[in-house]
C-alpha cells in the first residue's frame, strides 16, 4: 500500500492509464497542465503535465490544478470520511 511518505518522496506515483513518459519539470509546464508531482525533488521534480480542462482549472484551490485522474486520487472519499469521522462520533455520543 502506498503511504503519504511514498507520495511525498515521489515513489510509485499514480499515473493515468496509458500515460507514459517522465512528466515535465515546473519550468516546462504550461497553464492548464497537471501539477501533480510524479518524481524527483526541488527544481528537478517532474509533474504529470496532462491537460486540465478550463472548468477544472482553479489554481489555489486544493486539487484544482490537477488533471481529472489526479483530482480523484488526491480528493478521495476516504480523506473526506476521515475528516468527518470525529463529527459522526460526536453525533453518536450526543
Ligand atoms: Zn495528472
């Protein structure tokens, strides 16, 4: 199982099916290209660079500078459920 540490270190970064290649460094990214880090560190970090639709592109908002695939990966239901778990427990206790 992939851990957060793996994600930070860029190990086994999830990529959309059929996508190959090493991604692009930040300096080579154009607007509307996925900023999900695949591997590397610092200035050598390589990003997904898949096209992001106008509707999905909203830099500054969590997950909104990622392609559809990486948006699903990073804004997962699991995370939301984990965030809401304390509130659910509160309701049950009350
Ligand atoms: Zn992506």
